[in-house]
């Protein structure tokens, strides 16, 4: 018996606005952005110029980037053998947290 699986791919296209439209319809575009929370690509002369994103989404993205950068620094420290044994790390942390 053969079983066939169907794969469904969701393709979403980002909303795009030309810069002149942004100038004329800024309030409407911002209202739509706040409702949909989907980024808007702003183009100038037909080329991507900027992304307009919801402020909360931007803050969340910054927090995620900081976490990922911290993980990357930790991985680099391990690769460069800049690590401490458990007891040594506890003493150092105690100084910082006191």
C-alpha cells in the first residue's frame, strides 16, 4: 500500500508601499500595520528602501537579537577555551551579584 502525503506551503507576500504613498497615506498605513502586525516594505524608485514594523514587534526582535548575541558570545568563549570550572565561576558570579 502506498501512502501519499500532500504538503501545503504557505506563501505570504509582504505588503509593499511606495514612498510617495507613505507620505500621502501615513495614518492609514500605520493603522493597517497596527491591525495586521505585518511589516510593510517601503520602496523608492522601485527598489526596497526600508521596512515599517510594529513598535512592539521591533522591541521583541531587539530582545531576541540580544539573547542570540549572548549565546554566540558563549559559544565563542567555549571554542576559545575561555571557560571556568564550576566553583571558580560561582565565586566570580558571587562577586558580581553581591
